[in-house]
């Protein structure tokens, strides 16, 4: 139906999650992946918190772009587009 930007996360104002992204499924369709708690902050500015998050979520094992876990682990790559204040990557 509508044209969307694939692989570019965006904020979801008033949505059930904080962020969303459109990705292509292996079968060829388009999927909207929502992720992030709207009531929590992305704390990658704090080095200890970032390290703990990556260990707890096993970010080194997340390779599937159609899952919320992948995008939660890679949200800092898109920090400018999402309006995150920190300049640090994970």
C-alpha cells in the first residue's frame, strides 16, 4: 500500500512502543518491528549500563533484522535520527 523507508528506525508518538522500523521479511513482504519501552530512557551514555544491557540481551548473538531484539541492540547506530542525546555508540 504505502511507501515506507526500509531499515530506518523512527519514533512512534503515542504508540505502544518507543521506536519502530520497517524491514523486509525473508519471504519478500514488509514487516513493522516495534521495540523499546516508552517509559524508559536509552542509557548508552553510561558505560556500565550499556555493557550490562549488551550482556543481558546477548547482543553479540542478535543477527535477525526482523526482530525487536536486534534493533534494541543496534539503536545507537541511529541515535541522530531518533533524537538520542548521547554521542556514544554501544
